[in-house]
């Protein structure tokens, strides 16, 4: 087992698909007239089509070469090293949206979320066809899919945000033992799709 594949306490699952994803260059503007409110002690981070509010102590970490992270191209977590065994929460981002996984992604956020929910994005999700449900987001539509693993032992969480005017989407995954309903709600409320000029 390589260093990148060693299980991390609280994050023993690894995504298994490999799809190269390119980042959008500079020159993007946020799609809405104003960013969603950022809770006290949180900061806004941005990459490609994805802008998200996270706790200030979370750090962007490099994805080690050879790490099995599927189509996720951006990682923020509560520790500074991708392989740190003390990591309890990891936010994964598809900064280019569902097109990183689906060649012809649906234009509907519900369909995109459900299609992504049927893919094993987190490495050991139970075979399921989960239903998406809309959750409170900022000015963008946000769909949530709970992705069970370990025969129902727990869930990973998928959030798909869609800018209503441009139709562009961004994707966030949350995994780890520290993920709570309150955290999911705060992340969902702070997701924003960035629309390029």
C-alpha cells in the first residue's frame, strides 16, 4: 500500500476514479450580485467555478501524486497534510463542475446530483441510486445527495450548486467523522457558482 492509500482515521475511504480536471484561469466573476453571508470565523475560498465558505482554520492541501481522489481537484480540510491521521473533515471540490465526471452532464441540478450520486466518488460508497433534495443555499440552487457506505454505517455528502442564469454548476463533497448536519447546512449556504467573464 502506498503512502497516499494508507487509511486516515476518520477518512478511511478514498475516491477511486481518475479524471484529469483543468482549472479555469483568472478573470472569473462571482455570478450573483453579492456573495452569500459568511458565518463568523469562516472565510471564502475559490477555485474555478466553485466559491465556498469554510471555517477559517481549514487549509487547502495539495493532493499527493498517486492519491486516489476520483475527479476531485481541490481539497480543503481541518489539518495541513492530506495524509494526516488527525483529519476529521475533508471538503472535496470539482472546480469545473459535473463535466469532470459526466461527459454530457444534465442541465438540471437534480439530475446532475443524482447521476453523480450513482458514481462511486468517495471510493467505497454502497451501490445505491440516491435521490437529491434541495437545501437552503445562497442565491444559487443547491441539491444534496447523501451517499451511504459500509452497508449503512455512515454517509458521505454531495452538494451540487447551479447558477440559475448561466446554468453552470459546481460540486462539493464532504467526508469524515467530523461532518455534522450543521456543517453541511453552513457549507451549502456558502456555496456559490463562479461565472467566467
